[in-house]
């Protein structure tokens, strides 16, 4: 029997490609070319499955052009690159890569928070530019992490990881807001108190965004929300571009309406709003929150395992639209 055909849309670990080749006829992209939509469609035509990353948009147009497609396995926990309704309507299974990246991403959220509050990258640029000529009492004086109030917006697995690091590691008071409140046991584990979004923005010293992107969360933080924050507060976004209005944030940073921001994700990335590049009180990283080598390998392996399990016995590990499985 011939093997199912799959497309791996971006370069991945060679050992993952080798594993996929044991089960599938694989078209890979180890040159890591960026394919325009028309090329993605052309390459997906005739494929039974796809290994995708968060930048590969699978929507109604792609699905209509690729009727043979049965599954797209995302190497990301976020899946806003999938039009899930269209995939379900087309009978195409979607899977993501949750859990394996939780602790690594929470570590990074904390690293970005610390770099932002303690002005680490800004001070390094100053030093490298040869501008450090003497000590001064307020040179790069930032804000404290320990003992401050951490506001976590979006309290899923990664948000909980950040809350625990803050509460248990740094003695922070943790407040959170989420679509639904955690049960009492989880709140106690995270030492976190539930508050409204408005209270969180008004009272937190450090706000960390960890909520999924959807049209409903578009510009969750815009000019009005930034205006609620303390002038001494910091904002960290490790969630998704589009959750923050980047132009409004750049203006708030420029006018020192908040102290600083740390951003790993951007509207329209890999483009970055030029106004953000023009302000010094922002730490900018290129969407690397899950990027430890073991975690990226675990994410790729989970995406591959989803493809293998789906074609073996229709029991993928982390399906998103299980309704599709019922009709397969
Ligand atoms: C990364 O952004 C992910 O969603 O895994």
C-alpha cells in the first residue's frame, strides 16, 4: 500500500523528517523557503496531511483547493493560523502542540519581564555603544520584581506557570483575569487572586499577557487599557501579535505613560511597528518564547506523532476539532 503524502511546510529537525519518512511520502522544505499562499496551495495539492507552523495560514481558500487534505498538525500551541471552522466544515482535522512548551514558555515570560523591569537590554546597548563612562545613582534604575504585584491576563497553562514563578520564586502578589475563573485548588497552587481586567490593569506593577488570539481578543490592550495602567508599570506580551495595539503601545512608551514593555510577538510579524523600534524602553525579541532546543524538538515530535497516530488509527494525541474524527 502506498504511503500517505505529507507536506512539511517549514524546515524542522532532520530527525523529525527522518521519522516522518518512515510513515509517509514526505515533501519537506529544509531550505526553509517562505512560500506565498499560491505556492503553499500548489505544494499542498495532492497531499493527505500537512505539518505546519504558526505562520502557515490554512483557510477556506486553501482547503477548497486541496480536497485530498485530511489533517494539519501545527508545531505550536497557538492555532490562530487555522480557520478552525473552515477546517471542520471541510472535514480536515487540526492538531496543535500543547503542554510540551508550557514551562519553557513560562521561563521566557519571566525572563522578558525581568529584562524589561530591570532594563537589561537597554543598558547593554548603552555599554556596547561605549557610552558607560561613570557610575551614577540612577543609571538604568528600573522597578523591582520581588514583592511587587504581578497581573496575569490569560490564566491557561502558561499563565499559571508564570504566576507560580512569581508567587513562589519572587514573593510577588499575583492577580489574574481570565475568561473563566480557576477552581479554588488551582488558585491556591498559583497563589493567585481573581480580579476584573480593569482592576488588574489599574493595580498590577507588571502585566503579562498570555491569552490566545482570536477576533475577540484583538487589541485587548489598546490606548484605553494602557491609560488605566500605572505610569511605573511594565507590560509583557508573549501571547500573540494583535492582542496589543502596537501603535498605541509605542505612543504610551514614547510618552512614558507606562514605564516599559517586553514584546516577543507583534502585529504583522516578522515586521515590527517602526514606532516600537524608535523607543528605548521596550525589549524586543523575535517570537522565541518556546525556543529552547529540547522544547522545540518536543513540539516538532508531537506534531509528527499527531500525523502518525492519525493515519495509523485515527487517534491523534492533541486534536482541536474532534468533531471531524467522529465522521472519519
Ligand atoms: C508559539 O507561539 C506557539 O503558539 O506555540
